[in-house]
C-alpha cells in the first residue's frame, strides 16, 4: 500500500485548492492490491473527497487519479478508515 505521508501530503495540497476543474477517478483495490477497473466513480475535485469516498464506498484501499484536462496532477493509493464508531472491514489475506 502506498498510503504514506508523502502521498497524503500531495493529496491534501490538492484538496486544499478545492478546484472543481480537477477530475478525480476513484478505483477500488482488490485483496491482492491490484487496481480494479473500470473506475468506481469520476467526480469533480472537492475538499470533502475522502469523506465522500468513505460514505459512498466504505472504508478500504483506493487508487486515485486526479487530472486537470489532460494533465495528471496526482496518482496514488490511499487507505481510508471507517466512519467513527464503525468497525474496520474484514480483509482477506494477500
């Protein structure tokens, strides 16, 4: 999993811009860590992106691609925890 501090810092910098001209492609990762295609969703970038992913698709590992036009701004894998008070999902071994 590439959900390290550097990845989160790059993502948070884009989230802080709250630029709706940026497009986010959201992919789920399978139990082997591979990107599942096609993408789950294609959304306009917004500052509540992480919460929206968790609320719509639940906790788990995701691969995000963020583009502005034809320019790739971000690509990375992140892990999103459950809503407060909910248990972590059961993961199958890789």
